[in-house]
C-alpha cells in the first residue's frame, strides 16, 4: 500500500515539475461543461485553453489506469484525492472507463494546471492534459510597412508592440537580399523599438528617418550609436513576437538624402567645328 503510494507520489512529482499549477476544482461527474475531451492513454492530447470559470470535462478513455490531479494551494503542493482513483479493475467507488472528471478554471487570474493519466498506479503519467486559462485572444492584425517618401526620407509604420515584442529595421547595401531570419551580418545601419544598452531606438509610429536620424551602425558586437548618412539602401523591416523568430515584413529599396552620382561623364567634350 505505502509502496504504491510512493510510486504515485513520485510520478506526481515528475508531472508537477514540468507545469505551472493553479487551483483545481474537480469531481467525478460532469458539470455544465464548456469543453469536452477524452483521455485515451495511447494518444498525447493537445494543450487545452479555457476561459475563467469555464470547465474542462475529461472522459476516462481506453488504457488509463490512474489519475493524478495536482494543485498549488497557498504555495504548497497538495495531492488531490483523485490520485487514489483507479479506473481499470478498480475497487467499487473508483473511476471507471467512461466516467468523467471536471476541471473548473478560477474565476480570475491566469495560469496553467495539469491533469495526468497513468496506465497503472505504478507508472509515470502516460498522458498529461495541460490546461491554460484564460484562453488567449488571437493577436490583432499587424500593420507594419516601409515607405520611400521620395524626398530623401523614409517612413516606418508599425502596430503597437510591448516588450519582448519588437520591430526592427536594417539597412544594407543596394541590391542586398533581406535574410528571412533577420541576420544583421553586413548591416550598415539598424534600429529597433527597444534597447537595453543605450543605443538609439525607433521613434513612435509613423517614424520618419532622414539624414542625421539617430541609428545604430555596424552589426553584432560592433554595433555603436551613429547617425544615418545619405545613400541608397536596401531596407529590411522585421517583426519579432518575443517567442519564436523574426518575420521579414517588407523589403524596399530606399534613397536617403541627395545621393551624389559616383560615375564621371563618359568621353571628352566635343569641340564645336567651325563650318563657316
């Protein structure tokens, strides 16, 4: 008996270590379920997202022997009584295949919870339902763009960002192909919305850049504060969501200031001939 309990507790510790836990309210009968899923212990379930005060009802499916529900109450780990429920070959009163467990999200706040299902009482969790609350609203459509104003300046327009999100502009030599991942190698100038080292940051949208605008020169460890100089550039605008990777939003050839032609006139001037 105590040996089995120890194995269950160890499995629960493994589950708890991998997930941020929130308050759990549960029962063996379904309430007014907002989301219904089935626990099949041979199939890894997707992450479940529900709103505050909503419920997730899980039907005990094939191959699941024991259930662990972990909660975090007042900063301490508590074993829910459900860890003793055995669905396959259980004594009277235990969870049976086809019965349900209902998880209710807290009325306020946000967080995650975990409900683990084991093949037997001695196994680590075969599958784990991770529950996030509240459900995240889809991100608002972004409106990021570059414009060559035709007067020696350019405009960077972008939707609001909150760190760690950011937008970044890199300027390269004319004809450069923008790296989809935002690699700044060989960047001539660059600027982004946020900086933690005192370097220039992108002004509020719409940001107009022209000769003398504060920028960052160079790339990687050679980056330094500078000002934008006249020239022709390939502008590469990126958005970073703070989690995954940079997204190339737009590539545009731009002209900053008045660019002096670098090619000399071809041939010598022709002296007019006197035709009398």
